[in-house]
């Protein structure tokens, strides 16, 4: 099992930036990919971005060109740089570690974008 600890959420004005971090510990050698997902009140949890162990990134259309996912393998940490934030980006952001047969999730960090 992997433990995931997210940080970096907060309150920001529209047009601002935040950087989220997700630090992984435990059985990290079995991780195949990591990602960020978000869930707004009353809505389902949606993909934001994923990155494989090889560094290939994938983004939801809603965040392309604004968000960048990256990873520091030496620190077992994944980052999500969020620029040009919009009120509709407000959500709880969750880190996910993906294995061959299962996933582990972090506890989530709140991002609130005011207009």
C-alpha cells in the first residue's frame, strides 16, 4: 500500500496560480502512474491529469494549457501547477497512485477560486 499526502491547496483569486504537491510513501516501486482528480460539491470525481512513470502526461480538456503535471522521482512526489485559475476549478483535489490492479487515493486538498 502507498500513503499519499497532498498539500498546496487554498484560496486564490481568478487568474491566480497554485501548485499542489502529492508525496508518496510505502510501496512506491509498484506505481505505474499517478494523477490528480477533482470533485466539486454535488458532482462526480473527474480526471484532471495523469503522468506515467515514464513521464507521459495526459490532461482533461478543461485544464489543457493551464495546468501542468510533473513528478520528482527522487522525492516520490507529483506536482500539479495550476495557472489562470477559474472559479469553475473550485473543488477538492485528490492525488491517485495507480497500480496494475488497484489504486490508492490521498485525503484531498481544497482549492477555492474566487471571482
